C-alpha cells in the first residue's frame, strides 16, 4: 500500500457506502445520474481517505458491485455486506474489521457522500481525537446528522445513525468535534453543487475497468492488489508516526 506523509498520526478509516442502485434518493435527478453521482461521491471519499491516512487501512462496507470492483483495485479493503444491513450494523461490522486488522489504532467511521471532503479534514479530526483523548462526532452542516465518528481502541460508544443522529451519538458518549472541518460536514449536496465540487476537488471518476480516473490533477496513481473480505469469512495511509492512540 502506498504511503502519504501527513500529521504524524495513525488511524484506520471505515467508509459506509450504500448500494448505488438505492443510494442518494434525496438527489432530485433522473435515476441514472443519481446512481452515477452516488458512485462518484463514494470514489471521491474513499480516494481522499487513502490520501489522508498512512499506517492503518481504508475499509469500505458496501454491497455495491461496481464500488467493490473499484475499491479492490485502489488500496481499499472491501468488507462485503452481502446485502444491505443498515448503517449501524455496517458501522459495527467495519469497526470490528478495522480493529481486528489494526488493534492499536483508532477508527474513523464516515459516510460516503462527502463531495467536498479534503484530506486535511480527516487529518484535523483525527488529530483532535488524539489530543482530546475522547470519541468524537462530526455533525453535518445542518447540525442534526452525523458524517463522521472517531473512536479509540478501548472506548467504543456504539452507533446511532438515523434521524437526529448527532444528538443520539452525543448521548452515546461521543463529544462534538470543535474544528472547522468544512468538507467533512457537507454531505449529500444537490446535483449542481456536486458538479461544482467535482470540478473543484478533482473527483476520481470510476472507469470501466474499475480504476480511478481523476477529473483533475491526480492525487496518486491507482493500483493495488484486489483484497476483498466477506462477512462469512468474518489499510487510511498513515496520519504518520508510531504513537499509539490510548483513548
């Protein structure tokens, strides 16, 4: 797996990606474009996670075959659902897999529809988690949903995705992240905003062979050996360094 220098912190990242045939129903657009945008947003989020992290792995929990094909070729570990199991079960599945792979690293669990996500957003939230030594919740730009959770190896409050999830996660024991994290808070923008984000951020477009095809300057070469983990047989490049998180 390629390594990208970052802030001196290590983390594993889990991205929750719905099957694109049913995802993004809030995007008011024709179905084929909705599915394409859902896939492109997931690819952008995963590619940014791979760029932002270093010592751990990037995992995607999904039942989507096209996203699975892309992920297995691009340094992302696929945790297959088999069939959609819901966000909370998917989050628990991905978190367990991440901790089984890297038991000494904290875990960041994220939604896939983050069209303006930047690597710096992930680095900032992980740094905040390690500095404050407590599990963090990142609320969306409306303040009521959840886009990201970061928990430690010992303190794992659980998952409460759904309506009013930001408050639900605070009740579970997460503390609200304080840093700006603009790209990490803006989920599922309307299609026109997604188009602007694509051009500005240089989303990776999934090509027919499943390899990332950037729309702008490439961040890193695509590649890697396919690695797929399925439930019945049941790495984000390092935010740097070797310090182990103890929260």
